[in-house]
């Protein structure tokens, strides 16, 4: 466990930063040290989980550990870690949703409000919604692991499906910059694909027993390819953000306001 954390944690930071650099290069400080300036913000959750998990699995494989069972044990911890990371979005006033008059609406300083939303005071705290969901999903996975017979790595598959499923609901609420396809945020489609993949993966693992050889060789490869595909798809974010900055269109009463640039702790 300690060796996996020793390698997986820094790999997660590197992966998160690489994903941010690929998708939001225009938000990197214009200095030679800009790509390294994580203290200025800029860690993508997709890249962090991808590289951190992949490196951890490689360490486990070298040690001959039971990879499927370890993945199940790690899934709730990953969700708790993601929930803790979302607290930073509150202090940075970022990654919130559209305007709302609900009692729990978050007051955002004028300097952090997106263009076109200056006259609104409170917004959906979408990062808080995700924080609560992650903790609830983590508790559910722990309960399932203790009370139900689920073949490994079924819990990890449910983690992928459950987290991605929430992002399907969250993405339409968010107003930060994003590349759009058919009028919807790109990450909506990425989350949909990952949710479906997680459900299929769960059904497969419960329908037949995985041999240790298949789990140790096929698991890391499939996971790495899946997250890499999501990272490549997400590269359209940079192009969209750059166009928004250059265009600065005039809004009509019916046209939605543009998204805004930010320094994010996670996608």
C-alpha cells in the first residue's frame, strides 16, 4: 500500500498537470516556469486519476499482488480524495454552475463571475454537489464490499460508472469554458461513455470469474487506453477557450452568455 501511494500520488499530480496543459495551454503563465506552476492552479481530474491509477497498477503487477482486489479496496479512497480536492474550488471560487435563487446558492465575487453573468449574485455550487456525491458513493461502495458478494474488480467498475454518472448530471449545470458537441459540453459525452463502460465492465466481472492472468495483464492495459482516449478527446477544450477569448461576441436576449476562463483544480 505504501509503495503504491509513494509512486501513485506524484504520478497523479503529473497526470493532472499534463491533462491541464493539453486542454488549457492558454491559461498557463507566460513564463519558462509556466508549465510547472501548479500553485497557479491547473490540475485535471481525468489525467490525475488516469496516470496515478496506471502507475499504481504497474507497481502492483511487479509485486505480484492481487490487482482486482486492490482496485476494489482503493475505489472508496479515491472518491474521498476527489471530494477533498473539491474543497479548493470553494476557496478559488471556480467550477460553479449557473445562477440560482436556491437557499444554498453560492455567492461569487464580481471578479470571478463569467462574462454575461455580472448581474447575478448566487450560483449553483456544483463542486459541493460533487463532493457530497463522492462521499455518498464511497460509503455505498464500502457497504457493498462488506454486505454483498461482488467479484473484484466490480467495486472499481462501479466507482467508474458512479462518478461518471454524476458528471453526466453535473456538466449541463457548469458554466466554465468547454468545447461543445451538438450543443452539449464535451465532458458530458466523455462521462456518458465512461459510465456505460463502467456498467458493462461491472456486468462482465459479475458474469464470469476473471483469472489472475487476465486481471493482471488486461486490466491495466484497458484502463490506460480508456483514460488516454478521454484525455485526447478533451484536448478540444483549449481551442474552444481560445476562440471565446478572441471572439468576445455581443449577446442578444435569447443567446446564452459565453463560458469563462479559470484556473481549475480539476475538470
